[in-house]
């Protein structure tokens, strides 16, 4: 009996996925765009599902386009699926008003799109402007073309298959598209193999970002259930399988549709099914004509997809397929037998696993020979493929000179298309081949230093500053025999080192450069002076920085170079942070100058400094307005993942938290968040009481490439979380470790040490208040000694640290006051004197510039000090306000702490019962956990006490309540108002 292919039978199962697609389609039809991300293991049926969905959309009147990502190993073709999609959309039009006509007219009016779809020589890339600034028209053009392809009632459904092979630029386009979705009649359907996407896969960050966006839905395809597999095999086989054969297919396929289908197609007779997937595929191939087998193997070397005309041209050079019409006949047969399918101008394997298995089955010599045949064809007919494809086939065919030249050409094309990730990959290929190719410089018209510096620039634009430093440093070091050129390029290395906050190394690059460049005005001298000024600015050497920066402006103007001039002006504006309004005026002027000069990196630096100037001046409303505009600019230019885009996203997380918005933002626990943004998100995570906040903080601190900001925030938030958990000694130890590590990286008196010291003092005070021993014991004395030391450190840091403008800002002053207040609390807890409400009142006032969470937390401490001083009524009012604010923000640990203290102090608050005094605080905690049904061991783990101690507490509770059993004790306590369930 002939076995049918899955494409010939109705879709089995997947009812919920089809229904979800239909809902998303209907929303797109009325202008509510969406994204369906379809994932599943290889062979589970993703392509079969989206093929059926595409047919559904087509029948409903939608316009469907299917594009693909392709695996070319180390070679990448930027924007590949969108190039394919736009090419299909502008196919010959029936009229100017249909989809193709509308898209063709838009492409004709957008040079960036024309360059993407054309051969690349119509319009050279701009050389005087920032690459990223030029990228916006391209991204916007792609988005606009997709938007106009859909209409009310007839949305565009764009399917992008195999996203796990997506090039970096394709991932950037998707970020851009989804972030800008508003009212387009557009539905994106994206598929990827979940078993190929491990934790380090470059797709993971994109997936994490997409899943947090509102229009995105994730569809996970599971293998068939036994019932679904029975239906599927019956449809494919034409009749139900014998029970034994079905059981064997079920066992070996594990519900995987492709595996099951190939098991049946390989040999339908009972008891002779091959054991491995490779065996299945080979068994299928044996049924094909030898010329068809040869053509299919030829196609497999190109990957899952190959242009039909390219495949036929390669076949014409291959013995056995070079006869008249032989290749075309073989191709028809391969399509008829559904080994290959035709999609537009491409020939595609029905499943990627088939292409992979066939290519791997070739001997190394056979593969190399086939790659050389592809290379010869593409060299003779460049219109059949790209330089990246030539580079790929040349390298696999061991033609290294051609591989180097084609890689350089592919890098130029990637640069033209503003695809830094692909450009870097191609240039690294050039560098890796350099020593193996005679006269490499003559072959590509550039020396190795030029190539390495170009690669460093691509790495920086791609958000990889460490790699940029490695490449640039290696290039400059190699110029020992050319001291003048070496000096002129050292500032490039220093700039990349600035991105890594490596100030000492950056300075060491500029010192010999300034000596060698002399005093004659040159563009290189201006750039070096501007860079050295930024270094000194970051070292808090304001006077020295000003001198370098003013010289940079003068030299830049003398040689009429606006780029170093705007860079220096931006740094000079930062020096005016003591007068935030004047600083903002200068930064706005520098930003406008950067825009006019086409320097997007300097423009974004101005945006970031504008935000930070307003934020650190305590002008939170103004900071929020500027931040919104700055982030919008970063997103529209696809630079929100660059250094200044990330810096603004960090400030966005911080600003949301400070203003009391504790909702999880983009820096949640998913793997997609940059470390600095993830660290900033820890503030709110700790305040919310996230169960994994400590683990996230610890993971960030253990990052091998951790920077100072990440260590500071992850460390400080870890101290705070440990304190909330009652792990006071660990909190104090962590604070000391963070301060010591950052003291060696930055300086002894880095300003963040005030914050760290205040948090450590809070942990010491908490430990002292909960100590069960007498107040005069050695442990309490040691806490007091350590607290005195921390207060001194906080004071000295405030005096000797170097805040911009020379004066601590509102946040610094508030944390210094918090350190004083926590020290007073510690003193009172260790028997050193009465509580002092005034220090906490002052703390509340200092944080009142807009730091909502810390106002609420400090207000609780103020209430406790008021209560201890006998001012009960005022304490009750402040406690109620603290509780109201904590509940409004969703600050769970603060809510629980406020309610617990109100119960113990018998302060009347809504929802808080009064303390009777019958049970101790610890007994109440144990009783509450007993009521939850926890065992003594689990209670001990929860409260960090031994099981034996829990047993003693339980015995005391039973005795005090006159109960004989735990359940009875809970019931008695509830009736008497001692416990609220």
C-alpha cells in the first residue's frame, strides 16, 4: 500500500493552536497586529502546522508570505528572510493598487530598501554619518512595506521559519517590528526548534524580549498523544496499522510526526522498520532514481533551501546531471516524491533534518568537490547568489584566497546594509584566513590593521565592547614599526576601553599618543584629547578633564571636525552638573550639534547624560520625560541594546522603582536581560519580595565578566534581601565583600559605599533587636563596634568621595541620613540609649524628593522610634501611612513587617489584630507555620532554627494554650484571636 505524505492528509490535532491562530488573524484583520511564536522539537510538526495556518489565512482572504532563515554556518546573510519576503511581496503586480503594486511603489521611493533588494552597487553607503543613524530608514522601510501589504479584512500573514538560524540583523528587525506594532493589519508567525536553542543560543535574548511584549503569544507544540498518533498514522498509511506495528512506531517516534512518517515511508511492511533516522532516510533514498539521488545530495550541500536556478546551474556542471534536461527531470521527480518542494524561486527540503542527514552522509572529499562546484557557478554567475554564499562555499571547498576575498566583499555588503553582527563575522573570517593567503592585503586592498579596526567598530556597534577592545588593541600593538600611525589610532582603543569602564588602560593608551601627536592641530589630536577628557571626567578629576576637553574643542574647530567637537562639548556639559539647568542646556546644544554632524553615538550619550543629570538632581518628573524621549530615539534607531541604550534602560528600571512602581519590568529573571539592566531590576524584585531575588543577585555577582555597576547593585540588593530574610550575619558579610571588591576596582570612597554601609547597618540593627541574649553580651558589643565603623565609613565617603559638581545630590544625602538613623537604631538596640525619632523623621524628609519606597520604609522605622519614645498616637498615624504606601506599591516584605510590628506593639491598624502578650514573637511565628501544616523540620528551615528548637517552641505553645495536639492549638488560638487564618 502506498504511503501518503503528511501534506496530503488533514491536519491532526492542534485544535487549540488553530483556534488561537484564527483569533490572532481576526484581530489583525481589524488593525490589532500580533505575533505567534511557534516552538517545538525538530520534526514535531511546526512546518505542517504553519502550512495549514497559511492555507486558512489564504482562504479567509489574507495575504500570506512565507520566508526562511538559512543555516550557512559561520557565514551570515543580513536580513535574509525579510529580503525574501519583500521580494515576494513586490512580485509582478496585476495593478498598481494590489499588494505587489503598493509594495513596489514604496520600495522605489526608499533607497535603503532598494539597496537591500538590489545588487548593492546602485548607491554607495554613506561615509560621513554614523552607521546606526543610517539604519533607521532601512528598518522603518521594512516595517512600512509590511504594514502597507495588509488591509482591513485582508491582513498580511508573514511566516518566518527556522528562527534558530536567524542572522543578528533579522533578530534586530523583529525587535523593531514588534516594538512598533500599533494598528497594522499584520500577523507575524515565527517558528524555531526549541531543542536547538540552548541557554547560550543568540536567539534566547530575543525570545525573552518578545515574550514580555503584549502582542506576542507563544505556541509550544508537543509531540502527538497516542490517540493523535494513531489518527495520524492511519491517515498516512491509508488504514490502521496492526497493533504491534503501531506500538513500535509509538515507541520509536515518541509521538514525533516526522519520525513517525519516515518510519512508515521507509518500509511499510511489518517487522522491517529501520532503527535510526539516518537509516529511514537512506531507505527512502534507495527508492529514488540514481539521478534524483544525485540531485538531492547536490541540493543538501547548500542547506535546507537553494535557489532553483542555482541548483540547476550547479547540476549542469556535475557529471551524470549534465545531460540535456537531466537535472530538470530529476528535480521534477524529487518534487513529485515530496523529497523537495518548490517555494517561489527556491527549492526546499521537506524537512531540514533530511538535508542535514544527506549532507553528513557525503564523504569529506565529495562535500568539498560539491562546494567548489557551487563556488565556480557563483563566480561565473554572481547574480545567482551573494558574496556571503561564495565565501561559504570557498571556505568549505578549501579555496582560501577566494574565501578571503569573498568574505571581505560580504563584510562590505553587511556594512552597507548596516548589519554589524554579520559584518563582524565576515571580517573575523578575513582575519582568520590572513596568514594562510599570500598577499592578502593586495587581494582586498586593505592591510590587516585596517581590517581589524573595522572589525572592532562592528563589534562595538553590535554591543560587544570586550571583543572590540581585543581587536583594536591587537591592531594598534602590531604598529610598533609605525609610531605615528600607532599614536593616531590609540584613541580608538581607549574609547572601547571606556565602554568597559577600564579607565587606567584607556589612559595608558592616550599618554604616548598625546606625546607623539604633538601640538599641531589634527583630527586625530582632537579625538585623542576628547577621549582623554572623558577618561578624566570618569576619574572625577574635573579640573584636569576640563583642560583636555577645552583643548579638544579648540583643535576640532581648527580642523573643522564636528565629531570630536560634539564629543568634547558633551563632556564639558557634564561638568556643569552642579547647576542641572545649565548642564541640561549645554547637553541639549551638544545633542543638536551631534545630530547635525550625524554622530548618533554622541547624540545618544547626550540623551543619557540629560536623563542622569535630571535624575541625580532629584528632578524625577523631568528625568522621566527626557528618558521617554531618549529611549524612543534609541529604539527607533535600533540602538537600545548599545552602550547608551542599555544605560538608559538601566535608569528606566531604577526610576520606576524609585517612584514606587514595583511591577516586574523588562529585566525579569528571563535570560534575555543584559546584566546591567537585570541588576537594576533587582531593586524592585527585593522590594516585591520575589522568591528568586537572592538567587538572581547571586548569579549576577558570580558572572565572570561582571562590571562594577552590576556588582554594586547585585551586591547591595543581595544585602537588602538577606536582611528581609532575617539572615543578618550573611548580609553584613556580603556588604563587606562588595565594598572590598569595589574599593580595589574603583576607589576606597566610591559613593555607592554610603548605600552599602546603610544597608549593612540596617542588618546589624535587625540582628541586635532580635538577639535573645542580654544586651551587654559580647555579640552585641561586636555589633556596636562594627556599626560605629560603618557609620564612620559612610561619613568619610560623603566627605572624600567625588560627586559631580562637588556636592552630594538628594539621593546621596538621603542614604547618608539613613546610615545615621540605622546607627541610632543599633545603639538603642544594644542598650546604648533611647530611640531617637528625629533621625528617622529627617530620613523621611531626605527621601521625600520622590523616593517613594524608601519614604515608606523609613516611615515605619520612624513610627517604631516614636512608639519607643512614648508618642503612641503619632506612631499609629505613621504606621498606618507606611502600611498604606507599602500595600499600594505591592511591597510585600514591608507590608508583612509593618503588620507584624503593629501586632506586637498592639497598634490598631486595619486588618491587624492586637497582641495579647500570651505568646512570644517567635512562638507566634511558629504557631502560624504550624497552622499552614508544616512539619517541625520545615518550620526550622523556614525560620533558620534547629528542629529541636522548634519542638521546644511547640511544646511551650501547647502548654500555654492548654492544648494536647497541634490542630487543637491552632483552633484555640484562632478562637481567642491569637491567630488569623
